[in-house]
């Protein structure tokens, strides 16, 4: 079974800008001018480290999505 590559996605509506994810994966997650985190370079760290960053998020603002999946559904 072939799966599209999964990438981390930060929901800007949920993100509180605590920067925990960027502390765990500074090459993947970058704090933006609006104070929210964004996944900017998904391939720059291991899936395991990215999952650690996802697990670190206190408001569960980060999830995996398929690379070709739109940011918002519905």
C-alpha cells in the first residue's frame, strides 16, 4: 500500500505561540511574525523528532497531514 508523504501541519487557529515545537525541532518549526508557529522545512528532521514536537504542543495544534492534502477541509 503506497502512502503519500506525511508532513507536520500547525493549525494557526489553535496555536498559542508557546514555541515548544520550535525548541524541539528548530529546523522544522519557525515562529512567524504573528506569534504563531509554522512548519517551514518538513524534511529537515526525523519523523520521530517531529512527532516529539507534536507531542510537546500543549494545545495539540500540530498534526500530521498528507503532503498533497489541503490545509483546511470543508
